[in-house]
C-alpha cells in the first residue's frame, strides 16, 4: 500500500520522460492528412523544423544556433518591454524609408516562430507567414521589390499578376489606423497618393511598402476580399525564408479584426511538442474544443493595445504552490505571446521557480548555462528522467498544467535546460 | 511584464475568445 501511495504521488507531482521524445526528429510526422485542413483550419509548423516548406532553404543557409535563437528571443522581450514603457512618438514614413524607422517599435520575429500557409491574390499564390499574436499588421514581400527583398522560399508575390489587388489611398481611414498598429505614421506616395506603411522590429528587421487590399484565402470556403495588408518593397531581417507575417494582435487592422464578421473574433491554436510535428491554427468557434478547456478573463495592459493580457496569480512546482506575493505578478501584468519562445517571469517569481525546480532535480548532474537559460542538466547518460510538474494559476481559478515539453528546452542531451527566464527586476 | 511564451504553450489548445473577453487553455494532442 505504501508503494502504491508513493507511486500515485509521484504520478501527481512529476513527469517521467523518455529522453528520446525530447529530441526533434529529422523527418516530419504530420498529425493529420493535408486534406483534412479545411473550414478555417490551418496547419502550423515550426519555421526551422522538417515540416516547414522553408526547411530545405534553412539547411542550405544554416539554421540559427540555440544561442542565436535565445538572443533573438531576448531582443523580442526587450522590444516588448520598450513598447510597454514608452509610447513612441509616431515617425513619418517616407517613400524611400527603410533604415530610418525608430528601432524597437515592434517585436522581434526571427526567433522560434511558427508558420502557416495562406493564399494571396487571384489566382492565389501560397505564402508561408509567421503567425504572431504580438503584432497586428499582416505583410508580405512584393514585386518589384523596389528597394530590397530578402531571400524567401516561395515566389515573391507580384501584385501586377493578381486581378484582385488594389492600393489603399492616403486619405482613407484604414491608412490612419496604421499609426497605432505599427507605431509609425503612414506616408503617402507622391503622384499615386498610395498609403505607405513602415514597421520595424526589435532586432532592426523591417518592412516598408504599399498598404494594399487583396483577396486572402485560408481554405476553399474561407476567402476574404479586400483584406488590408502590407505589400513590402523594402524588407530586411531575420524572417528565415518566410514570406512575411500574419498579424493576430488586437488592433483594428489585425487579421482577427478584419475577419470578425465570419469568425466573430474567435481563434485557437495548438503548437506541436517538437519541431518535427505539426499543430493547427483555427478560426471561428466551429472547431473542436478540448473537453477540459478552462477559461481565464482577458484583460488589457497599459500602453499595450495590441497585446492579449491575462492575470497570472501563482505557480506551482511538483504540486506545491510557490510562495510568491500576488503583487509580484499584478504590478507589471502578464501577456500571452506566440512569438516569444521562453516565458519571462518577474525576478522574484523566477528565483522561486528555479530554486524549487533545482531542489527536485538534485539527482541529475548540472550542465553549463545556455544564453538566458541558467538551469541546465546533462541527461546524456539517462534513458528517461523524472521532472517536476509545473502549473500556472490564472485569474478566475484557472489552473494550467504545462506539458513536459513546455518545461524543458533541449539544446542537446548534455544540455537540457529549465525553459524559463527572469526579468531583470520585478517592475520591468 | 510577465510573458507566457510559446514553449510553455506547447500541446495546449489555446482559445482566444475576444468578444467574450476570455482565453481558454486545455491539454491537446494538436492532431
């Protein structure tokens, strides 16, 4: 009876993981047949994994190292903090602009990102876009790439070959909406009076071009005419072969808001556990919902109109709630972001989490830190490992138990790290 | 600000119901 009780408690408080399951495979294992992606449902793949159409190019050009990915992730977090602490003075976009936009007005998109494929134009061209809940403007590189285009896997979109493409006028209200969506005041092309957008991300990546309307196709039954997007003529940055970005933020011009009539501002996604598997991005409330789905209220965050904020109130490790004063979380607020790889916690909360995690992992040899990850283990001589469960407590009594893959970041079997990082202080 | 990043969202169904003012979480296989 004692053994059974111990075993039960272990099951409640720890995961036992086969280490081979943590390492990504080199072959894509799609969860669902391609044909089943319909009715507002898109396949999600990791940008650098074998399921991405961009993967071949990554192999040729070399995927970023884990150090580079984590550094880019830190740049994204720095830019989010910057956006939330400084309301930028809008900058005027000129037709020849590109390198003079204010830095850190957006978020870094080059780190560990997930992509979906959508169709643009008539006839439609398939484009792989990074999906980002932390920004609003959807854009893609466009011919004739008047100034500059980076290398992308698919053919660059050519508006002159589409019968449904139209420019947006400088005087239209949608042109003015760009100011809040990008942090930059739109420009006006001399002669054509076409609205010009500019967006720059925290790592100096940017896109500048024509603000336009076009038909966007998710599936055969999900087609939207007059979708507002950026047709980039000057684009540079760490987009890893993706054709652009799908903005899923809260602003008026985000994909979510533009398709509100059909999908009623409801969307969901599931991110795969490893980069060799697929997930999904689904729009509307018609899709399958997890039977144990729990809701927490959506809130807002000061100066962060684009972000989805929620109330984090506590964290538990191995079934024990950490002793963290609620004010530690409430003073700075919490956002959920599909583009940030590693969760960032207030310094006090991270310190408590790390300490509890280390206490549970004393049986394993430690390993050198990797970039922002300071708690790593050498698990190369183990076939399985026992790691403590971690749960997040959100407002409204919602408890979210993290998947084991959400607790660890595996660089290699000799460096398996706690996948959390701390902010420099509680008020940041 | 605290950020709930994408590693921690793996194998969760994350539902954004903006009109309803709520976000849902549930365990999922992604299939």
